[in-house]
């Protein structure tokens, strides 16, 4: 049984023949631990001995101690700091275990399996990268330049590269700050940021015009009244008529529910992933109800979203219809793939002229509030859960010229107000 550490380690340099050895002793174990340091300058050796004594004290202070654990710690210290033969990947599994035990500060939940999988993917790519480039896996070799070049090595689009680069940097930070390994400090300077959108939007990520949303409202009423009929399946001799009718009714119900879900997403600014993984929390002040939720993507808080029936927003109506309560969300069990397939059918039934996708709901929510309702962008930032107002400007695709024009309008209105109060 080990003993609780309450006295310091003794770490001395002893010259044996032509070489120096480290001699480590402690009152709580018998004998000494000897480690050869090779041919080095005496000043370097004294510095190594001092750092080892400090690290031993920090590692074992207030904990149980036995000789075998101390010897293993010293072996690791020498391989990392003296012989430089240790690899950063020796610490990979310990890092992942620590992550799996960690709670998200915002959500108070453990990291998801997909997030942990992202870290594994990042480390896999990095191990492959430094092997191809013949870069030693020692922490002192992981510099700003190495991390910058790793970003270019990662396959895929910019945002994907940024995510994996950021996860690898988190691992290097763990080696530096938690394990106190001799990491090159320049790694901190390697930095890339995600882009919410560029100024040339993809076809599946646009805001719907108001008249298009009204077409969806019209289709919703016709589906509820039966004015629009959904085409039935072709008759089959392999399954019973009763089962065929059941499958058709289920298809019709899912289609109507997908349309309602999409309109609810427009009213709350959610993506489909938020509907599936996040919950809504309601607050009420006088006659105003507003909700908050955390993004499934990054845990950022979207709050003070008003729930009412106004123009393109029918959130209040849908909440009552589906009995959505505090701590729940829109009740839908379909996958994103099936949801998007139903949105394709809805697009045809509403005669929109293009296929709507789940991404368009949140973009419609944001664009309507800013461009149509003239909501100040700093308020919209809060509703969308963006950390920086610049992210909101990117999301709305507002360029510098647009901002300059708005500033000039504001200054002109202010001048007119002063001249003609």
C-alpha cells in the first residue's frame, strides 16, 4: 500500500565513470531510482534535475506514492525531455478519455459521440500527415507552421478543415497545459475561423420570399381540408388492402407534419437538427411568450425568440396544435433524409418552382426579421445565438457597401431630425 506524500523528493546528479546519472530518492520507498542522462552540458543536466524534482512534487503531492509509479513517471519524463523519443500520440487515449468525462459548460452534458469521433478523425489525419512529411511526433516539433500546413492537408471544404484543425489544437493545448510537455509555444498562433456563409450562396441555403411562405400556408389549409389530394400508392398484390391504406395514411400524416415542422422552424429560427436534439424553454411576460434553446451544432444559446402569429410566423398556432410544452420541441420522428424528401413533395404540391430544404427555414427567419421587419442586427444576433455580430452579417450576406449605405441613411435621418425637430 502506498503512502500519502508529505516530504519532498531528492533529485541529485551523480557522475559515474564518464557519464552522469539521476538519483531519485524519497523517504517512503527503499533504495533509489537511477536514470542515465548521456553526454550533456552540466548546466543542462542541472536544469533537468530541477524540473524533474518540481514535476515529481506536482504529480504526487497529496496522493499515494509507490516506487514503481514514480519510476514510470521518471521514464516518461526522460524520454520526453531528455532523449526526445516520446510521441504525442502516447497521450491520445488519455486525452480522449478526459474529453468523454468532461461536461459541456453550457449544456451540462457530456460531449456527444460525434464530437469525440471528430477528435479521433483529426488525430488520425494528423498522424498520417506528419508520417508523410517525416516530422517527428515529439511535442517540440509541433509548431505554428506544422499546424498551418496540416490545415491545407485536410480534405474537404473550409469549415470542415477548420473544425479538425481546432480539435487538433485542443489536443496540443492539453499536452502543453495539462501534461506540461515541452510543446513549441508557437502552436498557439495557428488560427483559422469558420465562415457562416460566403457571398455566393448555395442553392439549398437561401431565404424564401414572403409570397413563397404564403404558398406554403395555402397548401397547409388545402391539405387540412382535403382540397389537395395526395397520390396513392400503386396497388400491390403482395400486401393487403388494409396495410396499403395504413401506409398511405401514414405518408399523408408525415407530409402534413413535415410542412408544419418547416413552418415552425421558420417561426423559431431552428435547423432540423435543433428540432431533433434541442428543447425549448418558454418565458412569459404579460401577453408576450418567448423561447430559448441551444443549437445542436455548437451549444450556443438562442434566446428571446417571440412566439406569435404574425405575417410569416405561425409559431403560436403550431405550439397549440401540437401541444408543445416547456422542455420539449416539435414532435417529429423522421430522419433528415426523409424530412427533405417530404419537403421535395411539398415544393411540388405548393407549385413553388424549386425544391425547399431544411436549411432555408432558419435563413428565412433571419432574413425576414432583418430585411422586412427591420430588426436591428444586434438583436438578431441574440436570436440566432451568434457570438459576434460579424457572424450575423456574414449569415445575412451583408457586405461592406451595404453597411456603409445603412450608416449614411442613419446619419442623414439623424441630421434631418436635428434640423427639423
